[in-house]
C-alpha cells in the first residue's frame, strides 16, 4: 500500500550523491520529485557513521524513490523558506497492511 497522493502535496528537487572525487562530493543532475510530504521539525538522529546530528527537516515520499545518503535536497522551492539540505539518513518503511514510504532526515 502506498501513501495516498492527497497526503503528499509537496515537491522537492534532489541532486543524488554519486560518490567522492578529488575535489569533494559528486552529485548528479537535479531530479524533481512531485509527491512528497515535507515537515520542518528539529530532532536528533544518528548518521550512518554513528554520530548524533540535528535534523531540521523530515521528508516522506513513495517507496519507489531512491535517494542516497549524502544527496542534496531543495525544499520549499520558490518560497522564502527555500533551502538546500543534506540527506543524513534514509529509511524504507514497507509493511503489507500499512502505508509504505521512504523517510529522509535532512540537515
């Protein structure tokens, strides 16, 4: 089961993390994802390296979206709140009798 589209009113732009090069992180071309839910709320999360990091934004989207840790995400595009944030963690929630989704924690 997927989250109904009516509950995913926001759009984000993702520049997927591709790896590290001689000059730092490498990100792919921007990809627009139209069905998301963006929530600005501060919480403490653990990064993939185990350190505690403050996440300022949580994004939920369809389970078919693959957004790697380290990707750059633009939220609230075209508004005064627009900003680019780094993906700290990505989690897949997949259950046969509940809404499946991907949850991202952003800086």
